[in-house]
């Protein structure tokens, strides 16, 4: 009888160890899959931002600086910054359509020139 209970105990222990190993393996696979998805999204984002196109274009409209998306037609934001308040060189760039490569550069520009 004791041998039977020891045998059952060992089987239960081995089963528990197998279940724990399988659970840790599945958890590792899930984390690896999430990491690969995150890397894939980051790579896609880099490709979009580094494909030679500009993320934003600054243009003058009604005497104010307007931010357009990279197509130059879709209005992204109206800044309220008067073009006349900018340095002459910057006014010329904006009149010709100043390209901004990413959001960080855009917000840096807006921070520097807004009142």
C-alpha cells in the first residue's frame, strides 16, 4: 500500500513539474511573439518616416503658418503664428513650403516660434 501511495505521489510531482515547465515555455513564447510584433511595428514606423518623404510641410495661408501632412494638401494644424513674426529667411522657406521630417522637429519649431 505504501509503495502505491509513493508511486502516485511521484507521478503527481512529475506531472506538476511538466505542467510548470510547459507553462513557463508558453509564457516565454508569448513574450517573444509580443517582442517580435513590437519590433515589426517599430521597423514599419522607421520605414514610413525614412522613405525620403517629409512627415509635415509648413505653408503660409492668410498670413499665418499652417502645418500640412506630407501630401501638402491635408491640413494638420493651424498654428496661429504670423508669418511676419518670423525671420526673413524662415518666411521665404515657409512661402516655398518648408519640409519638416518628423513630429519632434515639428514640435520643436512650434515651441521656438509660438508666443
